């Protein structure tokens, strides 16, 4: 009961932080900053939004093709937008797992296993690439902030090791054997076994993993380029390398399950980190708000439209 209670409370923390920052900064100052944003740089941010979403889609589409999931790229792009809507409205972007359900329709077995693997491995490489970027650009803070770089390196290496173990069906089967025997009832055991077998069907070989990792790094870099152009639109004259040092840390903090889509926790982290380079809190918060609109709200609205269109099509059929 206590765990259930905390699961309801934790996501509210970020929202409380978000409201507190707005009150502290004064919403009138935020509106004033957004109103004078340079439209040219906002336009560039939109261009990179579509490039980022194309790369983001191709990343898991590439895995899907290896898994022999027969899905056209256009359909994959639509699913990615729908997944972004569910990610936007859930803590730690957990709602993106809806992609597994949509991919089920394009598998021969109609089992959700392959879709679950696709989502899981994609998110694992997302996390690995963010930690990698934190480590790579930690030198920017070597004189101003004592980052636990050794800790991040250890987490990265352990995550790589865990991923290699996870990719081997036999090892995972051995590790999950206790859960299967003790916690899965007889009623659901056959279904669980079928999903597990389907999960590990057509797993990508190790030689593809490096390419997947590079795509993940590119995807996050494109997201940070969008942030950079938004920053320029607000007059934040800071080299892009500082964005590459600050934003991955903000991303890791936003992944904590104490907010909806990182709201509040990300803004607090970014204000603190950009503040080290004398960037005003109002500009940082305004940058984050515009980014939420461009990268979060607008794709989410398109996602709602696609969901309603699909539901209408299903009713007609």
C-alpha cells in the first residue's frame, strides 16, 4: 500500500517544482522573453525537429527490420509520433511502450514480444548514449563542478555488460526462472513463455549494436541542437559545446520518475547548470518552455490526431 501511495505522489513533485520556479521568476518576465524570441532561430528549431524525429524513428525501425517486423517507414514515423504523445504525458516517458502494441499488428504471430524487445533495446541505448555524452563532455565542468565522472563511467560499463547479458536468451531465461516459477500463475504460463520466446526472436547481432548506439547519440545531439537554436532565439550566447555538457545531465535528471515528462526537475537542473555560465534563470526557463512546446506539445497534438484517425478507421471497419 505504501509503495502504491508513493507512486501516485512522486510524479507531483516535478509539477510543484515547475510552479515554484514560475512564481519565483515571475510569469510576466517569462512571457516577455518568449514574446521577443527570434523567429528565424525558432524556424530552424522546427526544421531540426523533423530531422530528429526521422532519425529517432529510423533508430527503432532499423531494429524492427532485423526482427522481420514488416512495417513501412511512413507507418513507423506515425507510430513514433503517437508514442511521443504517450511519452509526453507519463513519468519517465514510460507511455512510449505503447509502440509495442502498435508493432504487434505488423508481426506474423501477432504477439507483443517483438514489440517489447524493440522498445526495451531502444530505451537501453537511449540511456547509454546520454550517459556517454555526460562522460564525454564532463571536462567542461572540471573547474566549476565536481561531477562524479568515475561513477558515470562505472554505470556506463555496468549497463553495457548488463545489455550484453540481456541479449542472450539463455542467460535471461536463467535469471528470470525464479520469477516465472514463483510469480507467474499456471493460467498465464503458456502465454508468458510464448511472449518470452517471441521477445528473443530475431535479436540483432552484436555487429549492429555499434550502429544503433551511434544513431542514439545522433538522435540526442539533434535534440540538443534544437535547444541550442531556441537558446539563440532568446539571446543566449553560449557555445554549443556547453549545451552538450549541460543538457545530457538535465536529461538524466528528467528521467527520474518524479515528474510528468521531466517537468520541473529538468528546469531546476538547467537553471542551476546554465547559471554557472551566468545565463539568467528567466532565459533558461523560457528556453525550456519553448522546447516543451516544439518537441513535446506540438508532436503530442499531432499524435492525438493520429490516434483519433486510427480509432475512426477501426470503427468504420
